[in-house]
């Protein structure tokens, strides 16, 4: 009986939050229509600028995923051939992930300097 109650609480609260969010958006839009405000006037708000997509974001996440994958392959090699213990996996993933972010920083700073000139 307890798992059923927990599941009802989890899905019920998620549904309630979603319903309230949709309802508040509807109220906001109806108020904008009543006041005669155009939605285009809100395009320059700071919140929209905060969520502006970064063109280098795909490069960053792609490099991070690729380098972490290389780190896993290196860790597998070290464990199987050199008989290192299992702790080499997180260490290798963190080292290669950090290396990816450093390489990304170098690429991004060069691109920013090139665009700034």
C-alpha cells in the first residue's frame, strides 16, 4: 500500500505543478491582451537574454563527452593490461574531462579574440 501512495504523491505533485504553471502563463497572456501590451515588447527582457543560446556550447559539450569517452577507454586499458584497480575509472574520466574543458577554453578565447579584432 505504501508504494502506491508514494507514486500518487510523486505524479500528483508533478501534475499539480505543471497545471499551475500553465494556468499562470494563461493568466499572464490574458492580462497582456486586456492591457493591450504586445508580446514583442517583452523580447528584450533580461530573462530572455539570460537564456540566449551560446554558439560555442555545442563544441564544449561535444568535446567534454568525447574526452570522457577517451578517458573511459584509457581506464579500461589500464585496468585490463596493467592490472590497476577500479578507482582508475573516475580519475581518468575527471582528468580527461578537465583536459577537454581546458582545450575548449583555449579554442573559445582564440575565437573571442579573433571576433573582437
